[in-house]
C-alpha cells in the first residue's frame, strides 16, 4: 500500500482543529475522515478500518484514553496505530497515552509539518510490519508444503507391505495397488514400461531356443 493513500481518522471535538488537520492531510494525498467525538470515532473505525488514527484526549463523554482502550480491546482494530494529539503536555499524560496503546504523542498547538512527518513515519512502520507478517504467513505455508512432501518421502522409505507373489503394495486404507500406481500416488516418479531379458526368455522362449 502506498502510504500516501492511507486512510486516516481524525478525532477531535474542536471543529477548527479537525478542519486544519483534514486539509493538511488531504493536501498531502491521504484519505481523511473526521470524527467530532469518541463514540463517533469508534463507529467510524468499525465501519471502515483506518490505517492510522489521530486522537485528541480531552473530549466530553468519552476521552481519548477511553477511545484508545476500546480500540485495543477490539480484535479487528487493535493493530491500528494511534497518535495522541493533545493540549495535555505533562510527562505523566504522555506516559499514560503511550502505555495505553498509543504509538506517539503530539502536543498542541501542533505544527502541520510535524504532524505530517509523524504520520508518514508510523504508516511506513505499519506497512513494514504488515509485509513482515505476510512473509511469515507465506513461509509457514511453504514449511507445511515441505513437511507434507517429507511425510510422503518417509512413507516411501518406510516398511511397505508388499505381496510376495504378485508384488502389489497395500496402502493405508488396506487396498492392494500395483507397485507403479502406489509410487505414482506418493511421489512425482513416472514410469516407462519394458521387459527385462530374463522375463523375455520366459514369455517368449521360442526366440531364445539357441541360448
């Protein structure tokens, strides 16, 4: 995903702050959605999962800390990075925000250049994490395929029940199969049929009378 096409949710009960952030992020190429309360923010996030949330702290009914807690409790939204953006500038407030699940903290009054830089950084980190997770999933799938192939090889290398007379092999379901059919089902081997000299003499003795 191109980070400039990221879907950002801006949450603040002050309309002017929302307007400034929406315009700045929109001009930078991001898709931006505003929410003027914590409850509206949760509904918007559940309706369409954002790639990042800019979250004010001091809001009526439901403050930013509570919104972040609700996001982290939602299995579908817990991995969305949250950047707090607040007039609360004390170290204790920043620590509370970061320990509550936020990835960053911007103090008000904010500079749009700083906001854009922080947004860019955390969307880049999120994309890198997603790529790593996708690679791990593909690696696990490859490992499962390899394990399946190894299991088949082990089956062929193990002790196989084979008829002493007709040379058929009994499979795991108890059915007797021609040896070439069994090997074809358990490997990538292919067969070309012929007759060895010893069998040819037994089958066609008239051609070997002088031998």
